[in-house]
């Protein structure tokens, strides 16, 4: 893998809100929180949604399966990942 390849999905594979429609309520809530807050860590999402960390992790995995989020390592703390909503308009 070259260093220029994206960490997750390329923009051609982006999902839409229609892809989110049939997901569990927790995934929809996480998507909406990311829509309003742009980039957040898993802990920040859990704090904002009041969902348990395990539920947030599940929701993020489901959103990732639908190609509607992008994640990258945090520059300030490499142990954490930052999540961003990536939905086509």
C-alpha cells in the first residue's frame, strides 16, 4: 500500500442518507451528531449522544459499512481516531 492511498474509502464510494435510513437508531443518531459537529472522537460522540461506548462503536462500524463516515488517526493522540461524516449531497 502506498502512503498516498486513503485510510478508508475514496470519494467515489461515498454513501447517501438513503444508506443510513435502514440502519439502527443509534447509527442514525451518531450520523446526525457528526453532521452537526464535523469531526469527533468516539469518546466525544459517546458524551454527546449519551450512548454507551460499545453502542457508539457498533454504530460507527455500521456507518462505515455504508461508506458514510471517514476515519483517521488523531495527530494530537495517535491512540484515538477522528470520525467525519462523508455523505454525498
